[in-house]
């Protein structure tokens, strides 16, 4: 089906784009796990549609007054003995966490290693200079860390190009830029080491409302790729949200 405009009426008035993005990410993760990934890989959707700090390690207060860590172990007086108050921070600066609607692919053969990410750009990634810079920094950090990335941008209410923002941050040559006003786009990135020289392969695709969405390659490891069929997953998501 043709690409719809999820950020203006009439769809904006009846269907929240956040729900659609989240469901689309889940759809892609489900297809990867069911059809493309072997048992040593796992795809998971990951969404945080606001500036919410994520807790990686937490301690819970139980109803009986005992504290318990995330591994289920008891931590009563031990925690009390280890409490420590740091000095006041020397400086506090404003910051933000970029909104995120993404699919993460992990290699689980030896622990849990992030190998690939599919990023769905949201309006909150584009509405302010600092938000655009934060998103570009996140993508560049993935790529510098050897993580393959695909970026999908169907946001119509802000026309800033975050691919170009990422390329400028990485000091890429001008040939890597998309046109200043490309409309909507998606780009696949593959970090690779060739003859001890780090490089990034790019697969850009541009499209407009009413067009079919592309299929792009997602690198898992080495020369192992899986296809991300955005058009098929978009169609299924539209049907599940009664947009088709």
C-alpha cells in the first residue's frame, strides 16, 4: 500500500504515530526472529518516546522492609554499610535523551552483544538543534562501535535530514550526503574493516508519500546480512492498526 502521512490530519487525528512506530518496530523484530535469525541472534524492539532515563541496575524495596537487587539476592544491612554520599557536582549542564523507536539485534552466542539497530526517526528527534545533534551522535556512536544501523524517516512535519547531520558529525565527504530536501528517506550503514582501513558502506533510498518503501540490508556480522522489508512490515502494521 502507499506510504501514508502519519503526522498530519486526518490520520494524525485518529491514530497516534507513537503507537504505530512501536507496533512497526515490533513487527520487524517478529519477522527477524521468526524468519531470518538463527538461535545465536535475537531481535528486540526498544522504545522510549520521551526523555525518560533508563535504569540498567535497580534495587527494589520489598514489602517486608528487605531490599532486593535485580538478581533476586537479599541486601539488607549490606546496603546500609555501603551507602556513600558523593560531594556536590562541580558543574551541571543541560542535556536530553533522544526519543527512540528501534529494533535491536543481539548476538547471544557469547553473552549479549549488540550487532545491529533499526532506527525509526520521530518528530522529537528533529524538532530542535540539540535533539538532531543527539540523534546524530547516537547513530555515529553505533557506527564507530562497529554496530550496523538502518535509519527510517517518514516524518513529514519536520524536514531536517538527520542522515546529513550524522555525516557532518563524522566528517564524511560531501558525496555521502543526501540532497538538502530529499523528502523522506532511509539509509543502511555497514561498518567494515578492509585491509586494516575502517570504512562504512551506505545504501540510501529516497521516497515520497504514496510510494512503496524499500528493502534494505542489515548486517549482522562479517558478510552475514538479512533483508529488512519495510514495505511488507508497513503494510502489516497498517492492517493491524485499521489503516488499510
